[in-house]
């Protein structure tokens, strides 16, 4: 994998991870929230690892079955696509 692509992948996942943390803080203070489709959009476009890590580190969205099942499936799809693209 090209180093630029790896850096983009890591940066995007870090942004997804930070977004989960931000939404958790917003939930605790009853402020405007991030839409669930935003998390799934980030996950679909190679940010599933970041969203998933954020979910469990911040204990956020872990009771929503759509996230508990959906994010690992998106991560598998992300990894499968990356494997196919770079093999």
C-alpha cells in the first residue's frame, strides 16, 4: 500500500474516532448531535475502524444493534475491498 494512501486511511479513521468522542460529549451535555447516517457514511468510506474503536473506547452507540452489527460488517467490507484493490 502506498504511504500516501495509508496516511489518508489513518487520518480518516482518526477523524471518525474523534467524531464519536465528540458526539458522546454532546450527548452528555444535551447538545446538537451527529446524525447516525454520518457515522455510517464515514464507516462506508473506509472509516469503520475509527468509528468502531470510538464506539467501544467511549462506550457510545454500543446498545444500538445497527451499530453493533453494522460497523463490524462495514469494517470487513473495508478490509476486503482494500485487500482486493492492493493484491
